[in-house]
C-alpha cells in the first residue's frame, strides 16, 4: 500500500458530531505532503466551536493557524462558493472524503442535490468516476439513512461509518480517532502507521 508522490484531495467537514475526524484527516494528509482542498459546512463551523472549543470568528485565520507547519498545501473553499475550482470535473483531484458526514449531506449527495459546494464537489467525484468516501456519524439509523447509504454504495461510493475498532488495543481518544483516519487512508491506498493492524 503506497502513494508515490504528493496528490490532491478534497476534504469536507459537515455538522455531524466528530469534527475532530476531519481535522485529523486534514492534518495527516498535509503532513504527508498532499494538497487538501477543504470545505466546511456552516454547521461544521459550529461543531468546531462546540465540540473542540475552537474560536472560529476569523475562519481563514483559524485554518492557517491550525494547519500550519506541514509540507502539504491547504486551500480553503467557502461552502457557498459554487464556482470554486473543485466544483468542476475539469479540475483534477484524486478523490474526496467527507468526514464526518451528516445525514443531511449524505441525503443531498444520494439525491444529486448540488445546492452547495460540498454536495457539488461530491457529485463531481461520482460523475468523473473518482473515489468518494463518506464517513457518516449518526446513531441510531432509520430506514431513510440506510437506504441512502445503500444507494450510494451501489453507485461505488465508499461508506466508512465512524465505528472505531478495539482489536488494536486503543489507549486513548487519539487512538480511536487515528483508527478511523487510517481506515480512510487505506481506502485511498495511502501508506500510514496510524494504528496497529490485526496480526502485527
């Protein structure tokens, strides 16, 4: 499992609980030298504040401070900017990850409702045949949630629910977060050492 050179990815962070997953994924990709095109929903910004205690009145300043010092390149796109580069299939990226993915965003993607940059960028991944990974974080799930996930899975979208495992002997919250980020990187064929694999 290797990645030979820096690549570009879209990372979406929605208002589902678990914003730290998206933050850790972004940090990890940047630390590996990759380029990240970041989209945060309006509710995602609220979760940054309420779950992580981040002061986000200056959004771009916050992102620059949070993700500075990595060899990769970060490009932030406001969720309302439907004309951003990542809204076009002619703009090349390796894939997109929405982590965490709210049920509202998952529904929008499943039904082709490209009404903001998050769902439009996801739609571009699907129409261009590029990897799209959704990390839903909700419980319990009702039939509509499950039907939307099944619909997307049948279309080739990878669904990786935020269900951390325990076989690797996690000792901290970071271990659980890193496991989920590692599972996403596995799906992108990116080498990492974020958790101990079964049998190691």
